[in-house]
């Protein structure tokens, strides 16, 4: 059971790192667009940037929790099938 947890957390770390890279690229592209087209309305407001950053952070957390959640649910199902003595 310990090995399963190690695998799940390493998968979670890898997924979070990948999602962080994707979010960083999206935020950089958004900032790049706002620098070169200041007349474009809606994307460069502080509220829009804050919402984009919040969405990116939640995406990272969701990607990181998915492998751990899958292992926990699989273990719960497996243990629910065993009979107590």
C-alpha cells in the first residue's frame, strides 16, 4: 500500500508540473497580447487577470489531486469487498 501512495503522489507531482507549464504559457501569452494590443478591451483588466490566475491555480490543484483521488477510490472499493472476521 505504501508503494501505491508513492506512485500516486509522483503522478500527482508530474501532473501538477505539466499543468503549471501550460498555465504559465497561457498567462505569458495573455500578457504578450496585452502589451502589443492595448486597445483590446477585456483581457488586460486586473479582474480578468485575477480570474485567469485563479483558474490556472485551480487547474493545477485539480490535475494534482486526480491521481491521488483515483488511488483512494480504488482502495476504498477494494477494501469494501473484503469481509471482516
